[in-house]
């Protein structure tokens, strides 16, 4: 059987039709988000041997079972469990805005990605 050529525009349309159900669930006239459209995750550390400081800070944006967007922050001393705080948002854009703002603050305070040994 010979390969059939499919026009590029048709192929692109088929890809979007395939992925759309994974991103949204239609309920009547409203659309409920099923998952975060893009993974947001960061882990940074701040160490200073002269001050006996070894801290970490981690953030992640995920979806709850109810379709809300959740920003989870975890921080503490490296090697310990640390503390956690969860922020719930109706819109992913609000969670991303807070994520980026907190990332800027941590970078200004001297946090940087983990140094691999």
C-alpha cells in the first residue's frame, strides 16, 4: 500500500484535535482545566559556610483533583524535610505570576540552582 501524502495544514489540525481533550474538559458552556499547560518546577539552594547556612527553596505548580491550580512552596535546611505552603488559584496565570515573582526574590537573595558534585 502506497503512503498517502497529507497536506501540512491537515496534519497540524489533527495534532491539535488529538491534544485538546488532554488539556480541557468541556462541561456544558464552561471549560474546566484538567491539568497545568506547562510544568513549572524549581529547586534552588543558598549556602554559606561562614554563617553555617544551608537552605533550600522549591516550588511547583500543579493541578488539584478539582481542577484548581496549586502553587506549592517548600523551604528549609538542606537535608531536612522543611516547611510547605500551598496556594490555590482559579487561573493558572495567577499562579505563574506568583511563581515568577518568588523566583526573582530568591535569586536576589542569593539562591541559585544546586551545584552537582
